C-alpha cells in the first residue's frame, strides 16, 4: 500500500484520517461486572438443579426404608404361615380334636359332665 500519492509529477504524503476516539469505559457504581453476574447466575442454576434432585432423593430413601420394613414383615408372615400350615395339617389328628373340644367346654359322649363351684 502506498503512503504517497502521485499528483501531477510529484509525490505528496497522504494524510491519514484522524483516529476516532473510543468512548471511555464508565467508572463508578453503574458499571456491570459480567464475571460476577455470570457466577451468580451459575450458582442459582446449580441451586435449582440440586433442588430438583432433592425430592426424588427423599422418595428413594423412603422407598428403601419401606422395602426393608416390608421384607421384615414378610419374614414374620412367612413364619406365621408355616405355623398355621402345620396346625391345619395336624387338625385331623384325634388327639388335637379332643384337646380343642375340651378347651371349648365340650365333653365326650361316654363322660358325665359336672360343674365344680368354689
């Protein structure tokens, strides 16, 4: 690029246009610090994400504890089921039938019932 121009047989130095003045940055309280605004926005977004995970985490803990309690209750009920199953299997035994009948106040056909009062 030429810095001189040819005008009628002689070279003249071209004048450069004056540099434009850039507006000075504002000084004082009205200036916005974008780094700080970005950090605050990022912190708020992070807090919102953590809050959105809070309810499912609480539900997970509740479900875990309920499952543990249900398993314990299942084992108790299985034990009771086995006991009742054995009782049903032995209910046809004549000794068991006689014992249950006497517990309800019944007497055998060949026996004579009587009441003892204190």
